[in-house]
């Protein structure tokens, strides 16, 4: 487990590097901001639902290879919950160069779509993240879980023709060098007591080109 760092430590060092959006059912459901601390090579982020129903903070953690990280979510009615993200074996192997296992593969997922991570929020809610390489994979997720397609035509076009512009990050997953890096463009499915309830897609727009 990574050592968490005081969220307010060295505030002058934090640089705003990107803004993100969560898409659900064709519209933006939440917006967030990503910050980077170059002195310690760590990141933090925050997000808020468009309807004001919740807001969350992702605690500072290592930037290059996130093996797990924690967030704190506050709901409108005053409830506060904590969640942990755990990478998939694909991330452990190809990005972190680690041999670890988790329970993502026990969930019923389409065989040709790469799982990226799983997030446990309490004992009932899970969010499972997937790598999306084209809009057909996103449509397959929607059909597989019988959930609404999450993005509009503009984002669909970006997914198929310009994923670099909306990527979370890029990694040299297969060791092929510059120009062949994988753009991580994640979708996720929310499970409530094991039942899929929501399909999300995440887009990120950079304000400063600090990373790949």
C-alpha cells in the first residue's frame, strides 16, 4: 500500500494539469480537476456531480504507477464514504511490472474488453473500469450490461478518431516505443449488490502537457 501524503502539503507545488468529465446516458454527469506535484511526483484530484448530489477527493498518491489509491466521497445528504481503487492484472503486468492478482476476472465481463481496475465503495458498491479502444467496444459494454450508451456523437467521434485528445494517460504497454503507446480511455460500470446500474465514460482535457 502506498503512503498517503497530506492533501494540503506544499500547496504552491500543486499544478492544475487537466480537467475531466464523467459521461452518463449522453450527458456530462460530473466534472473534476487533476493536480500534479512535480517535486514529489504525486497527483491528487477532485470531482463533483453536476446535480450537486456528491463531491469527492482523490488523495495524493504516486503519479507514474498507481498500484492503489483512496478517495473520499461526500453525498448531499451528509453521508461520507471511502473507496479504494485496485488495478487489474493487465495494469500490474504491463504498466507496473508487478505480479499481483485481484478479483476483477470473477465478474461477468466481455472477453475481448480489457479490465483496468476495480473500485470498492463500502460493501455494496463496486465500479469496474475497462479500456475502450473504439466506440464499438463501448456499445458492446452497453449491450452486455443492458445499460444506456453513455456519450454523445461528439465524444463517439473522438473515441474513434482522436482518443489522444481525451485520454486519461498513455503508456508504452507493449514496449514498442514512441508513436505506439496505448491511450487509456476508460469506461466503467457501477454495480450495486452485484447488479449493473450505470455505464460511464471518462474524458480528460489537458490544461498543461505535463505527462504523456
